[in-house]
C-alpha cells in the first residue's frame, strides 16, 4: 500500500543520539516512529544517521542526514565510483608486472622486478594467470647466474599506509602495506595444526618471517591464538592455545614491505629453476615528496620515472573484474591500489592526487564538500567522514551514469553473497537489497539500493557510530530491522 507523503517539522528528537532529525518530505508519522523506535532498541549511546529516498530524490525517511559519520568500507563506494568514471582511460594505461636484467660494470647481473599497480599478481602453486612464475621462467631462460634481486615499486610513491590507519591494524591482512609491486595480496599465510597435549602446534609457513611459536595445545576444540608483530619487523610472535581436537588453522598476516617480499619470492622461484642467486634481496622505492601533492605542483606537469624496456612482462589484468572483488569482499588492498591507479592517471599516483580526482568527480556529482572526506580509498582510516545525504547523493548520481548497472552488480546482495551473505535472510529484503557494507572500530555502515514490497527501488544510507564495545552486532541488527520495516511499509 502506498503511504501518503507529508511535510512536517519534528518537535523533538530521540535520545541515544537520534537527535537532529531533519525532514524535507517525510512519510506518515507511524513509519518514522517505527524506525526511530527500532534504532533506539539498539545499543545505548549509538549515534545513527539514516536517509531513504526514491530514485528521483523524494525523501521518505530522514534521521540526522547531514551529520558526519566514520563510514568504514562505505568509502569503497566512492573510490570505485571515481574509478568507473575514469575506467576507459585506466584500461588504456593498465599494465602488468615486468622483469628486466641490469648488468653492472663488473659484468654481474641483477634482476629487477617492476610493479605497475597490479592487484592480482600471484605466486601460488596453482596459479593460472598473472603468475610470477612466468617472469621467473623468462629470467631462467636468459641467464643461470644472477647477483641481486630487486623489487621496484616506484610506479607509485612510497605511501604504504594512509593517514589515520590504526597502527595495530598494520600487522593484520586488513592493514597490509600498499605497493605498486603487490604479490599474493601482500599476505603471509601461516598454517597451524594442533600437536600433542602440552606441545606446540606444527607450523607451515614461507621462510620470509621468523616465527616464534609460543602456542600450546590443550584439550578440546577451541582455538585462542593471538599474533604480535611490530611494524617493519619480520619477527612474528604467536601465543595462546589451540584445542587438540581443533581443525588446522589458516592465518594471514600483513607484509610491511611488499616490494621486498616480491623480490624474495622471485629469488625462491629462480633457485627452484636452477638459477644461482648469490647477492642481496632489496627493494627500490620512490620517496613521497612535495611534488606528489597537486596543490604544491600548482598545475605543473608531473615528473615520473622513465620506464625501461622489460625482458618480459605480464598482460594487464582486468580492472573491471577487480571491482567485483573490491565491493563484494570489501578487499582493502585492492581498493587502495585502485585509488592510486586513478591518481597516477591524473598525476603521480599519490593519495593526494587521488583526493584531487575525488573532489573533481564528486563536484560533478553535485555533492557538497562538507558531505565527505577521505584520507584513504578503502575505509581503514579513522579520519574518513561521510553524511547519509552525501552517500545517497553519490548513489543517486551513479544511477544516472552509463556504467550504473555494471557498478551495481559489484555490490553484495542481501542473503546471497559477499559481506551481506548472512544478513536479511528470510526477510522481505533477501535478494532485494544491493549495498556496500562497512565495519570499523565502533562503526557500522550499509548504503545502496533496496526494493520494497510494492516493487519500488529506493536509495538508502544507514550509518551507526559510537557503538559501545562488543555490541556491534546489536547495532547492525537494529539497522537491518529498520530497513526491513521500511521495505514492508512502502
């Protein structure tokens, strides 16, 4: 049943940070009251923002639409949107990794592995495409003796972490270093299997990290394994317990210098091919300078390092295919690489150049500058901010672009896949809500499109911040119930 839309001003606001309720044209009071009460049933102290509109911009539900919230991975909506806007140009300049040989004055040969922002370069044993093994084969076919192996990631300036990244996230796979030379998602995989009672578990891992195993095998099936590694250290300390009846665990940890790791991995592959390596493993970075900021350049052309001829190089991966993994899985590293690729198309590949493209495209989309701020591309930065109105404005603009459906197909589907696979199951929104989620310290977000009971497609953004410790799931559930109530009523 279609609800009557009326304009009215709210006389009061909910406690629990549901204050500052704005309405342009709001639904009949019962629906708004239901939504407010549903959110109020969430964790005390949580601050909510919610805006729901029709595709043509009519406001249906509005709660604190202009307050600024930490968006977490809702940031990825903005990053992938500007990439789609620039994608034809990006596809023309996309390049895969390459390798070349440098001969020194003494006649000794160094191998240099060059990264070009490729997010999916792999050295897995079962690799089928975009494989580091292909480049190792090319080197082995050319020479049987090399000295140094160098990983060169100077295609982007050296900004391995964005401003606002929490230092404790750096050791995790979610905060791994960002580099133009990325391999195996810049993750180190550790497999751990329980041993006899009282003994340390067995560990299988590459030799890149030195692992201090202080885990103890105990009775039962539970595992409580913790990891600790200081930034820029290659010593990983594992502590805690694992049950003797527990299944083997696969743990993933971040790599702080991906270019160095890629060079190390290439040296392993060359030795396996009978190539003698008797030098050092090194990394070659391009330090960030003032010239990497477009404000400092003030219109001056960007000076980028020359790209030498390669002995062998891999085909460019599909950037469009990578968008699916970015949004459905919420893959942080790949999003950061996408932002830097956009930035290199416009400038030097710096975060600042990416921010400049963001401002340009969001200006074209009609978003006020106060409705967003991003210090990174993925949402890991605690500095990021969006408003519900800014998110809905972005989604509305996207719906009018020629690439709109291609972008929408990268979003998780409620109850079906991606980060929404286990949400909205058994509700009216299962299979009918397409949205980007977000999860960071005390923050949750979900924004996208939903189809109501009457078949209307609506645009929405629901943001929750200041969630009390360990009550995140309750805040998420309150938001989900509110969205279901809206879909059922409209």
